[in-house]
């Protein structure tokens, strides 16, 4: 298998106009073409994953809650998703992008972002 990289966004929440650009941090890694990247999503922080911006909203009723903004389609509109933790651990798609949940807490979630999907 390939290597995984951990990327963590900053401690302060960015404004809606200036989302945290996780993808730019990926290109600075020794292997920027790695297809699978470990990403930590911090609650209520807008983060960029390729063509998507996502906001992790926490866990409720054994489901992870994530708002997804498809920048090419409508960057101001949030598609709200509630995905069962069991299903998310097996893999899920957001805006056509494949992801896998590793862990979810109220304050953050760790996912694997499949950048080639």
C-alpha cells in the first residue's frame, strides 16, 4: 500500500471568504501525487479538499454531519450530509470525491481523502 500523510488545519476558524486550503498543503509534501491523504477535519472550520470545501459539523445520532460546497457548481450553497458512522468507515462519496472515515469525535474527524476519485 501507499503512504498516508496527516494534514491538520490551523487552530483559528477562517472566515467564509478565506477557506483553509488543505490541498495547497498537500502539494508541499515530499510526495504531492500520493492518491490517499489523511486529513483532520476540525469542527465548524471550512476546509478545502480539491474541488470541494467541507465543514465538519460533528456527530449526532451516530451520524457524522458534513456540509459540502462544490466550488465549480455553487460555492455559496452547502449540501448537508448525515452519514452513519458504520457506513462512513467503509467509505463514502461527497460531491463525487471518495473518502473513508477513520475516527469521529465531536470536535474533529479523521478521514482518508482519495484525491484521484
